[in-house]
């Protein structure tokens, strides 16, 4: 399947399973008249494969990443999908998960999947939806604290509400879709 065909099919799935015109309060605390719950699409078998392919291509646009990092919770299946597809294509990128807060039991880790990575490893953060960029910037800080070098961010959907610009003050951003793919104009 071509890149453009994959992109069109994933957008159709997102529109059918993840997008709704309704009043919601977002994680940022802002009110919105539309909602995009990417997990509903990403967790479909087809959606998982398409996300893995498209986000891998975007992650590879950054120079020499060794891993992709999913931000808890929406970014975790993105990282797993990209890691799987990268392995199937013979150029593996490992998956790392970054928590919003360290576990209060067991290993008490802030990250998972990075224990084997040397300090300074080049990683790309994956996000499902970017609004203000706040959670992404916090994740970048946490990954830096554990010694990883965040070289970029790939977002599945940019709501076009300033988040991309906030993140780009720190690292480059690539997006697969934006608000205009769901609400033209």
C-alpha cells in the first residue's frame, strides 16, 4: 500500500471511530466543540498497522533515532506499533513508555523500555493529539532526566491550538494530520 493510500485509509478510520463534534473538556483544561479520541482507531488491528507505518516514516525523518517514546496513555500504543513495523521492515526502533508520574510501587520507574539504552540515546516522542503541547513538553523533560536525547516529536493529530509551536521552541515536530483534516476551513 502506498504512503498516500495508507494516509487516506487511516484518516477514514479516524473520522469514523475517533472524531466527534461535541462539547468536551480537554486534558489541557480547555473547552472544545470537537473531540478526537485516537485510541479508538489506534487499537483497531488495521489502525495499529497504519499508525505504525505512517508514524515510522515520520520518525525516520529525524536523524538516526534509536527508539520511539510513547507518552502515557495515548502514545503507548503508538510506540508499540512503530516498534513492531520497524522490526518487520528490518530496521528496528525500540519502544519506550514515559509515565506522567513515577510508579509508587515496584520499580518506581518513570520510564519503561529504556533500561538497555545508553545515556544520550536519540529518541523521538510520539503523541496522539497535540493541543497546548504541555504534556509533550513534560515528557521531554522526563526523558531528558533519565538521560535520553529527544530529537523530535511526531503527533498523529495537531489540533492547531498552539501546541506545535510550543513544542517547536524545544524540538522539531512532524504531524500526520491536523484539525483541517477533520474540520475543513
